[in-house]
């Protein structure tokens, strides 16, 4: 894939409100698919500092924690995400 990652967005945002990756003190939070139904647990979280790294992991099957105005953050599977490159 060519180009720098400029945005990762949720394909079908809840309530039609745009959602973006949540960036916390540890960075972007992702869920490792090897943990199955427990990937959302804090002890199984994977953190990365850049959007580029997050996009690489999403492409490898990781879920990404997304949030929007008035929306609680939630883990979104790769098929529910779109990676936008320049």
C-alpha cells in the first residue's frame, strides 16, 4: 500500500457521528486477535504511538479502539475500519 496513513475511520459510525482512533497516554489501543473474545481486556491491549503502526496492525487483523463526540470508546474489528492514505 502506497502513501502515508492520514486517517483511520469507522466504516459505519454509530449514530452517524464520525469516529476516530482513541489516543491515550500510552498511544493508540488495539486488540490482539489471538485473544479472541478476551481481546478487549486491558491486560491484552497492544499500544502503538503512531497512526502508521496502528494501520499496520489493523491490516494484520487487530481491532482498534475508536471514539467520537458523545460516544464511549469501543473496539472495532478490521472489517469495520477504513484506512485513508495520501
